[in-house]
C-alpha cells in the first residue's frame, strides 16, 4: 500500500516543470506535468504519487495529516523514518 504524505513546495523550475518538495525533512523533485499550469506555487502543500504531484491540498489539512503521520511513526528512529519516506518513491500502482 502506498501513502501520499503531504509535501511542501520549496522551489519550482518552470523550464523543466519540476517542483522541489520537502516531505517531513526529505527533499525531492516531483513533476508538475499532471497539474494545471500556475495552480501550484512555492509554499503550497501537495500530494505525490510515483514522482508526480497529483493534488494540491490546503495547509490546515496538510498539517493535520502530517501530525497524524508523526504520531504513527514516532516509534521509528530517524533513519527508519527517512528510509520509509524514500521507499515511498518506489511505490507501484496496484
């Protein structure tokens, strides 16, 4: 099962249509190709799936979701948490 963790957009490269996002301390690049142009801006929270931004969500919902994830994951040490987030990049469509 794949979980889409809210990620905050920290940079947008309009030439490549790629956004840099921060997911619970992990930075990664994600394609904006599935989003309407101009909808996603720096500071927005988004959901990703297999390297693509698939939805923009409001900040309040994003922060509530992040708090829930943190509560669930608080039993993991930092390395396990980062690896779990990185492994989500390899999620397959099921």
